[in-house]
């Protein structure tokens, strides 16, 4: 199998061709049309391969990837749900796939209507006043949200004094990074013994220098913030704003709305909660919703409707301006639109119900063999286990167990996050998996727990069944090999 992943240059054989181009039908010497300094002095060093070799090469490469269409992908905090193929069909309709963002508005009314309707749907789902679809990813949506908060304080003459963003210790790692990039100082608040924001610690942290708080609900432990209304009151009374990280929105779709919790701004990971493809470097979408306080600052342009005609509106004097060229990753938006229409309101609620049910089912079945912080509470769409017991008693780390899980045909969950749990493994089954898949995963985890006791030595070289086995991850991170060259043969 390793021979199948040889670089295509190594398959090159002199004289082989994958395509035969017709003779040039432009009269005269066309090379003279190019400046001499742009002309090649020798042929490019391209591989000489037949068409069938090219097809087999790239087909084999595609089969070495693991995706949600191939197997279970319980990647905590990332909601790797199945991507319905009807969404792909919609995105490939020629009116959507062949559209160009510089076309006149009058000839792309369908696309503008789709974006207008999708924004309205997401505003209703989240309880916000309006939603912009511009941001290209979740982290980009975070940055947009924090820029909106900054614009609000600037308008009120408090930008220089509102210098701090509060971030719980259970937050997503991008939250403090985003606040820092936006120029804020980050103030961490601890969790209480129920895994939620410690109210007394929050009261001590807020003040006249508070710009806002970045909060995920449910949080990264998969637990709902029970005191969310009190948190909103504390922050608002101090003059700050509430930012909602929507990475875990899959747990609350149709059940509760961040706007009703008191949040002023949020981002949604369209590529998580609304079933569009996720991973592989993108594209993604981080739609941002705003409440009344931040509506005047929403990025331009926004899509508006007047007498059945749709257009871009740039006339928003206090807008933070454009956050991205053109208007978001349109193909992703089409997929999300198709998903929401096909699910309907009751379908979205059912998705949240089943995501929560699946997570609690797995958690209870693993309870006896793994440490589960706060197992007495009902989790939402995900939960966190600890491999501390296996590590201490048998020298088997969470990383070892994650690698071993690959031998069972399962993509490993998120590991070593959140940081507040030692040897953490965050598991999110999503709503799209049936009980049979959940049981296979549980059986694999129980087998791994048994192996950790009886033969821990096998873990340190796992996985054994994949094309590439255990890597030197430090070396791979510091000195990645990103291209092939003859000197590396």
C-alpha cells in the first residue's frame, strides 16, 4: 500500500503522455508575444505519465484520507456531522456554481435572495437582530464580533478605557487569541465545582475596563451555563458586552437562542452546525449575528429587499466596513440554506435532541472504565473524559489511546482539550450517528481500556493498520515536508 503514495514524479517514464494537445492554430510565432524575460529557456520538469496512472494516483491518494463519509468522526467541539448530498446538488446548480461576484445585481437576484433569506433564518434561530454572512471561518467570525464590540465602545468614547476581554478557563482556544489579536488584554475567570463560570470570580473580574466577555454555551465541557442570565446582568451592568462563541450551537438548535440569553453578538460555524463540509483547510463560514446595540456597526454591505428586488446596501455610516472580499463563501451558504430548508424547525430541534441523547448514551456507557469529570450532570452534545487513570496506572497516555483508536477505524476525538481536564479526550458523536455506530465506538473504547491494563506496551507504536504509523509529531510540526523534490528520493 505504501507504493501507492509515491510522489507522481517517481511514476514518470520518458515518452509517456496523459494528454495530446492539438497543434497551435494561431498564425506566426506566438512566442514573440511574450517578453523575453518571461520565456522559458528549457522545458519544465513535469512528470511524464499516462492518463490512467494519473487517475489511479489521485484516486489512491483520496482513499488514504479519512472523512465523515467513510467512518465515525467524533471530533469534540467540531461537530463533524454527515453532509447530506442534497446540499451538494444544490451548490452545484449552474446558477449558483457559475455565478461571479462582480455580476450586476439585476442578474443575480436568486443568489441575493438566498443570502437574504439565510440571514433572516439564522437571525430567527439565534434570536439576533441581523446576521452578516461575510466571515470566511469561525475564527474570522470571532474577530468580526470583537471588532464590533470595539466599534461600540469607540462610538461611546470608551475605546481607550475598555481594554479587557473576560474569557472563562473553559473557553475555546481561539477566544483569547482573537481578543489579543484585536488589541485587548485577556482576563481569565475560573470554573466552579459544577464546571460553569464562577460567579464570584466574574464579579471580581468586571469593572470599568471591561469591554466584554467571550463565552461558549454549552461550554467546552459540554455543560450548559446555568447562570447565564446572571452572567449577562453582571457584564452589562459593568458596561461590557456579551460575545457568544457558536461552535457548540449544535446542542441548542431550536431549543434556546443566544439572543434570549442576553448575548449582544455571536458567530456561527456554518460548517459545523449546518452540515456543510468541514476540514481540509476550508472553505468555512463564520456568520455573525448582532443584537440591537451592535446593529449600527454591522459589516457592509448587507443584502436588503425593496419591493421584491434585492440589492447590496453600503449606506451604514458606523459600519466596521468589509471583513472579506465580496460576500462570504457562497457555496457554503447554499449548502447551509438547503440544510435548513430540508430540516425545517422541527428537524433542527430533533437534531439537537439526538445530539444530546447520543452524547449522554456514550458517556454513561464509558463511565465505569474512564474518569469523567462532573459525570453527575447531564451533558449536552459532547462530554470530556480523562485518561489520567490509564496514564498513572499503566503509562498509557490519552495520545496513545487516540492513536490506538485509529486501528478500530474511528477518527480520534479531540485530545488534551479543554486544558482544565488532565489527559482530556472530548467526544462529540453528533445526531447523525445510529446506535450501532455508537455501540461500536463504545466497544472499541472499552477494549482499549482493557488493553491498557493487560498489555500497555502495544500502545506506544500504535496505530498499526494505517498507511502511516506513529509520527514524530514534534519534528513534523517544526520541520514539515511540504513538497517533493528529487533530493528527497
